[in-house]
């Protein structure tokens, strides 16, 4: 997950001025972001990246055993500024049947679970990532589960989502990256999505009785720490206002090349653990839906030797109980 030391856009004017966020076209921005990537390994298209099981608070308040299949498939076409998921993808579409085989073997490994996340480092309804016949076969494997969660870009939300749910015969939640509602920074993320796009996709899913999750960045690039918290909170407000049922708040991380370049120019810094805690507590305090603090690789922002383990455990408790535990006192933040 480390960024490259050498960058292909050396500039006295700075990465933010020469780089992706200010390029004239999405194509040029995409080229800039991609030019900063380190090489990625090649992967066996018949094997998922990883399989994991964890407890998660379900909508009805119970604790669900949720399996996640990190699917190996073709890279997402959007190339967002902050995304590092391309590291776990293939350059070309995987062979017919490969994604279905991955899901089949993962489900067999996972045993008794009640929900499954099918996360493909992109968009589950991108036909070049998950071929339609694979999607159909996968749907027929899911009817025994209480819920299935897939990830998808708002612009790829269409009737295929409802058809997949109908074929699966169980609840399907769609997780979409809202990222930030900051009016100037969202366009600079190269996500090629407006808030109206997100809202329209959410409405369409809700009209078909599908549930919506939102991924929200804590301290997107080009923000100070305080702005990072403020805009993450505003993003949660927006998400709930347009029908999102569950928000996952994610500390923005470097390591994809582009964010490392921006960090070197002072245009990006990862948030603190305090900020992640504050945003998660804010969202939960609204009482409008579930809020999860994303704890993947959280150790990288947990810098205090004394309190980090307890604070991470506190966030696990917050996630699982959907309550706000007392803050962990520590000299590092004078609580
Ligand atoms: S749409 Fe999602 S998966 Fe695709 S590049 Fe953007 S953040 Fe990454
Ligand atoms: Zn501390």
C-alpha cells in the first residue's frame, strides 16, 4: 500500500496545479492519476482476493454474521483520485464463469452466514467486470441469505439491479460512493458524478424497495482536518436526506500514487483517529440510520501507543451496538 517515491509529474507549481484535479478534461485527469500508479501484480481470475467473515449490526438490530467476498475482476472504469482498489483488479475482463466460481467457492468456505457482501473493487453492474450470465448464476446462489450487499457507481444503477434482486429472492442493498458533498472537491475527485446523480440513483433504488448504503470520506483531499470532519458530517446529512439507510465513514488513505503526490505538495493528509471518531459519533447521533466507521487498516491513523487499541475497540463497539461509547481518555488529546 505504499506510494512511489518517484512521480511522473514533477512540478514547481505543485501537483494540485499540474495534476489530475485541475486537468482540463476527465480523460487528462484520468491519465494523470494512472501515471502515478505503481505496478500491480497479476491475479488468478478464478480466485477471490480474499474472503472474510465479521459480525455487523443488521437493520433490525440483530447481529448478523456477514461474509465478504473480495472478487477478482476487471478494474472499475472511473479512476477516482483517491481510489486504490485498482490494485486488486485485472486489466482485462476475466473469463466467463470466473466470477461465479469465485462466489461459489467463497460461499462454500464461509459456511453459516446470514448476509454476504459481494465487493468487486468497482461496480457489480459493470458488465465488463461481472458478465451478465455470471451475475445471473450468482443470484441463484443467494436466496438462503437475509441480505446481499453489492457496490456500484450511481451512474450504473438501472433496471439490472432490480432484476438481480428479483432473481436472488432476497434483500439487496447497494453501496455507492458519495465521497463528499463539497461542491468544489467532489468534481476534483474524478468520480464523474454529481449529487443529483447520487440522489437520482438512491431514489430509483428506494422506489424498487432496495436499500442504499453510502461510502463517505473522512478528510477528502484538499481539506484541512477541521474541514474534513465538517464535510464528512455534511455528507452524512445529505446521504440520509436522500434515502440512504446506512453510512460507512472511511478515513481517506494515501498509497495509490495520486494521493501520495498530493500529500507531498501539502494537498492531502490522512485524517486523525479523533476525526474518524467524531464523524461516526455525529452520524449515529442523528438517529437516522446505521453508521459504521471503516476500520480496515485503521492502525495507520492510530498513532498513540497508549490509547490506540482501546479507541479502535471503542469504534468496534460503536459499529456493533450502534451506540456511542464514552471516549477513551488519554493525554494525547487531553480528554
Ligand atoms: S467508482 Fe469506486 S471503485 Fe471506481 S474508481 Fe471510483 S472509488 Fe474506485
Ligand atoms: Zn493516546
